[in-house]
C-alpha cells in the first residue's frame, strides 16, 4: 500500500502535473493530425458524431475544434490545480491519449506491413 501512496504523491506534484498537461496537449495534437490524415485518405471514418460534424466543415475546422476543446479542459484543470484531484485527473487522461496515439501508430505499421486494411 505504501508503494501506491508514494506513486500518488509523486503523480500529484506540480512538476508532474505540468508535464502531464504538456503531454496531453502534444498527444491531442498528434491524435488530431493522425485522424485528419486517416479521414482525408478515406482510410477511416470519425466515430464521434460531434467531431464528424466538425470534419464535415473541413479538416481545419476539425483540428481547430479538437485542439480548442482539449485546451479548454487543460485550462480548467490548470485553474483548479490546487486540488489534488485535478492534479491526479491528468494521469488517466494522458493514458487514454497515449492509448489512442499508440493505436494510430500501430494501425499505420499494420497498414505498411499489409496486415491491416482501412477502418471504413
């Protein structure tokens, strides 16, 4: 149990929180650019109806919307950063975006190797 307590203490520090916010913004940018690439080439369809509507307005609107929404969330977390819960919330968010980013990379490798096709 003390290992878990130590991990939580480390993850809730100001430095970890700031690094997590930066990581989240970079992972979101990577996800947005990758998604635009897959959508533009017809290799995938956008599953999120809100983001699909944004993409219908063009790739620039899609990317701007995606970045703006996550930046608003990051801004909110930064505003309430004095709460330990807010500092810890960044952990599952970064893990989620890392999983999504890994999916983009894995799918690209699978397509390059010819073992995966489009998700359309």
